[in-house]
C-alpha cells in the first residue's frame, strides 16, 4: 500500500460513489425503458436504431479501459512520447474497417461476427473462431477488472476483491437488465468521467510546474521527446514502424473483426451512421492517446529525480499515475475520488461491453442454431447469459494478477488472437478463391505462429539494448524506506510475464536463443501467416473453382472511396448524375434482414 493511503478523505469517497452511482443510474434507466423488449435481437443489438454519436462514444469508451488509463501514461514515462505514433494507426485501421468489413457485415445484419465465417467457409471455422474470441474476451476482461481494483488497493487500502466483485456486479446488473442500449448509453456518460479524471491530473500538473513548457522541457532533457526513430529492427519495442504497422494490424483486428465493436456499428440505424460512428470514434481515440502522452510526460516531470518504482514506493509501473494523483491532488478534497472514479468507469465500460458481446456470441453461435425456442425464452436466456458471464469475469480477474505489466499482457493477448482472425476475415471478404479448407488452415497456421512468437517472448524477451527503456533516477529521493531497498541494485527495467529463475545466466540464453520481436508485431505475424497459408492451401485444393455468394464479398460499390472517386470523375467529365449509395444494391443502404435470416436458417 502507498505511503499516502491515509490522505483520502470522506469527500473523495463521496465523489467516487456519486460518479459511479450516476453511471449505474443511466444503465438502469435504459434497462427500465427497455424492459418490454420483445426479442433477443432487440436486447443484443439495441433494435438497430442507435445513432452515430452515441455509438462512436461507446466505441471509444469500450477500449479506453482501465488498462489504458493506468498503463499508457506509464509506457510514455518509461519509453517516451514516440508512443503517440499510434494515432496514425487509428486512422488507417478505421479506414480499412470502414471500406472492407463494415459494408459486408452491415448488409448481412448479423448479430455475431462469427456467423459470417460459417456462411463463407464452414461451421468448424466458425466454432474455432468463437473459441478464440472467448479466450481473448475472458482474459482481457479479467485484466480490466483487476487493474482498477489493484490501483485502489495500492493507494487507498480498499479490499482488492471487494473492488473486483463490485465492478462485475454493477456491470452485470445493467447488462442483464437493459442489454446493448443500457451498455451504450452508460458508455456515453463514462467517457465524460474518464476524460474529467485525466484532465484533473493534467491541469494540476501544469499549474504546479508553471506551464506546459516546463513539462515539455523536462521531457526533452530526459529523452522523452523521441519521435525521430525510424529504425526498422523488429526487435525494437517502439519505433515509427512498430507503432504504425503493428498498431494498424492490431486496431484493424479490433474494429474490423472483434465482436463488441462489430456489434456496435451494426446497431446503427443506417450504414451512413455506422461509418460516421467509426470516424468520429477516431477523434475520441486521438483525445485518449493525447491525454495518455501528456500524463506520461507529467509523470516524468515530477519524478525525473526520484522514480517511485525504482525507489520501491510502488510495485509496478501501472501504479505510477495513482501515486502521482495522491502526491498532487490529495489537498483538493474530492479530486482523488474523481480520478479513481474515472479509472473505475473505464473498467465498467469495457467489462459491460465484453459481457454483452459474449452473451450475443453464445446465443447466436451455440443456442439458436441447435434449439428452436420462442422469442420470450430467447430473451430470458440472453439475460441469463449476461449474468453468467459477469460471474465468470470475476473468476478471470484472479488470473490477471499473474500477468505482470498490464499493457504488454493485453498486447500479447490481442496479438495471439486478433492477428489470425484479421487474416481470416480479410481472406473471406477480399479473396473469392479462398475456400473452406484454406480458411480453416490459414486460421490454425496463423494461430500457431502467433502462439510461437508469444512463447519466445516469455522465454527470451528482447534485451534492454533493443527495448531501450529510458533512464530513471533515484538520486533526488529524500524519504526513507523500511530498510529493505538496496540502492545499488535497480529493479528490473523490463518486467516480463514470468520472472527469471534466480541464478540463471540470461546472457547464455540470449546467445543461443532467438529474441522476441516487438510485442506490437505479434498481430502482424499472426495475420500475415494466416493470409499466406490460406491462399496457398486454397490454390492447392481447387479454390479457383470456388463459387461464393456475392453478398459475402466486398464489391466496389460498397466502398466510400469508389463513390468519392466517381463523384470527382463525373465532376471532371461534366457528368450530371448524382452519386450516392447505388440504388440497385438495396442491401448496401439497408440490411437485408429477412433475406439473410432465411439464408441462415437454411444453412443451419
């Protein structure tokens, strides 16, 4: 527990409680409004009546998780502001998703992303992808629940499992009662709370330092303004290439194929709203990243001469930002409570998203294809599934304590699962000659490649000269410890998921084993392997003779770039025809739900 735990006062707890009750109240309000929902489709998709602004804010809140709030500033603190290059990957990933995946998924009006895989490839491919999704969602949700509970335990002494159980309980209740509408509108409130927490820290830091220029000057002197790094070495942790290329693959897998995100933009009233939601979401992601980078630079400006991590005041870099909050905001009653409410809100938004998505996948992929039930029973089962997955998420939080540095653990999870799925869905949408054998083999091969590189990361991580953590100092520390700290032996500069065995000669290991590439490349490796293997196997097994339903493929008329190009061309050529979504493709403007539902029934 932090040395400043006793500084929290009643006002902090009041603000904390009020903010969280507000989030819960919004969720319960929409749960009450939706109490007469007649179908499981309404419960899981919001009746496909949501607008672009609400969905865009929900998309941002879903992945502005507690891990983001706590870990990203610590990453900037240790590795520099080059982390900001991720903003480029946000734009590229959203453009790819909008142009390639969104038109196809929206036209099919699917509730589960993995329904597409059975229509395009085979049921075996669908089930394997579903298993991968559950593995991803459960591990990620466990981390997201554990992160704020650990922060509160470290700084306030709050019971760790009390925080974990309360997070899951609040999420589960409004997910089970209100479905997707309750989740989305609660996210809208929570995104405001999250940014308020970030800004309370940033504004106070700027005031105490006498302006943003001092913070930037300290960062420059400490090597944190390190944008000029175009090294192509894949072992390097953060360079322009690892962040842009690796980030683009990673975020494309999230926005293009991951069930919670697809479920959200598919819930929009029109495809125009869905596209607009994606692009507005880029602004939210950029604001989140900017807040993280500035917070990380504030951390360095305050602790450049006395790093709390090396000095033993915190046990993990993920606890640095809460430690700073107690250092600079403890005299302002209520503000520490606001910050911890922001962390907690970030957790609520992501956990509720995952619970709703897992319920949808279970319903659409496992129950509906096998059992014929009335809509009333399906609705009750959907609510029961939300309750069940809330309980499971509590259990998964226990595993999160074993995963070390949270941001890297999350990135490895996404790399292992997201890359192969991104490759598979890209093959399905873009390559008509890829058959069911190629799709399944591509997924398995990509998964094997991603798992292999993750094992290498655990066994033989890249050495510090490749990851290049920036210097941290304890020479200005003026407090005393319990006497257990050895000032001549710094803590590890790059903690991995497992600790090194005492006495093990790591130099010998590095000499005989391959090093892991940057964690950001895990998704790239899995995705490219999946694509290459899928194409080769398909060509060898008669894929060129494959006949695919055109609705399952991307057509040029689906893309926004085609219509923009045509508009420019018609303008240059003096054309008078108006350009919009093509009338002959009604499915592009409006999801062909009835036709698709009949197709699904026949395929099952």
